[in-house]
């Protein structure tokens, strides 16, 4: 019997543990990340988002709950709206208080904070977030010699382009065009 992706129906390789093909798995992971961000910002969870989250295992939902709870707690007193959202997550996914407490305790052992940018758990003595590279300690100044060629947001721009054959060809063609234009202008000025 051949297993099929629960999302698109594509046949799955026999050695896979996931009920989704690679493309659907990536797509669902991106949607999960967006839902996670939206929960923190809008403090709400729509029925469509609940349907998407039901495709994930309980461990993912427990982690989502713990990150959300920790983020809300770090912002100060948990409001009624935030409490309602946490209860919505707990009730829709059958999370027990024992499971939640265990996950929150695990988060406390990892660190006392979440990154303010990506909301991943970090230790309180980190200067930079290991997930998104945001500076966490305002007094931290990296050594000038070790600063990578990156734009704010942690994206290395030149490295991937210089490894891409297509980009190198385009750069070479632009260089040839510039040199040809210069030679053409010199020849025209000599006549």
C-alpha cells in the first residue's frame, strides 16, 4: 500500500514518517510560523487557523502555548483577552494543565525569556538571539573585525549570489557590456 500526502494526495516515499510530502510540509511549517506571529500580535485565533494547527502534533501545540504564555507574561500582567486566547488553545487541542506546566518548566530551564523578535526561547545572558541574530543586550558591541557582511535582519547578501552560477554569468555579461561600451566610445572619439 502506498501512502499519500494528507494535504495534496501526492504519493509519499516508503521511508517517510510524515503524513505530508516535502512541499506541503514546508508550506504548513510557514503557515504555522505566521499563525504563531499573528497570535502574539492580534491575540486571537481564527477557526481557519485552528484547522491548520490541527495538522500538527500535540508537542508543536504545547510549544506554541508555552511561547505564547511566556511572551504575554514577559509583557506584564496577562490580560483577559490573552487569558481567553490561551484557554482557546488549551481547549481546542485538549492540552492538560499537567502538560502545559511541564512545557512551561522546560522553557524556564532553557532560559527566562523569549526573543522579542522571533519569540524563540533564549537564555537571559545572551547578547544575540541564536535564531534571528537580533541584538538582545543594548550594551553589547560586537568586535569590529568579526562583523559579517549582513544587512539588518541577518541576511547575508553577497555570499549566496557569489555561489550562484547564474548570478556570476550575469555579472560577467554586465562587465563585458561595460568594457565593450567604453571601447566603442574610445573608437568613436578617435575617428
